[in-house]
C-alpha cells in the first residue's frame, strides 16, 4: 500500500511539473507543396494538415500553420523553440540540427515532366536520371534533395519558391523537369 501511495504522489508531482511543458498550441511553419501541405480556397490544406488536425481532435495541441518560403521556414524553426516545420525530409545533415518527432509518411523523389511541354531542349523519349542530368530542373528553394541531385550529376538546378510555381514554370517550358 505504501509503495502504491508513493507511486501516485510521484505521478501527481510529475504531472504538475510536466504540464507547463506541454504546449496547448504549436506554430507549424509550412510551404506550398501539395499534396503534403498548401493553401486551398484560402485555408491550410493537405495530408500533413489533415493528420495534425486529427491529432488536435484526439486531445493533442492545436496546430497553427504559417506558410513561408522554404528557406525562411527552416531559419525560423531553428531560431524559435517550440515550433515545428513540415513537410521536412530527414537527412544525415539535418539529423543533428533538429529534434525529430515522428515520420508522418514516406516520401519518394520523383522527376516530373509536363505533357506536351514547350521545353528547349526537347525531352528524350524515355526520361531517366542520366538523360535528365543536364536538363533545366526545378526544385523547391532549400530542398533537402539539392545535394543528392548534385551528387547524381545534375548540372542545371533552378531553385523555385514553391512547388506550384515550379509546375507553372514546367508548363511554360522554362524548365524541363521538376523534382
């Protein structure tokens, strides 16, 4: 009985000590990269937004989303404790710079082209990493994949503020491929 009493006193003390550490609201920096996160009809939307809003419904903190250009979002999350950033690819270089909470979903890098693009130079019949290396390639400014693409031999990377802008540049023929 005495051990049980000590346990509950310890639990209550721990609860009082921990409660100020649990945020009721969390500021989440995000960019425009649908389907992960973005803005639809003036509201935050996407898979990450849906997942975090469900966490709130289940008793978790309320998440307040703030759309920022990607590089700025990365600087802000480093400067302000208690904030989060999403979607954020886990890489060895980022491992020591951030506290990782949970993987929300797996992410795969894809090369995307436009149907009937107005690209110069024209696309090869079958796009591969080797055939895309020297094509103008759009990628989100500050993306974790820039270093990987450089290591793969990509020579014409064009950093663009948002995935939607990259898609527009693709359709205009200003870039041949987007990541």
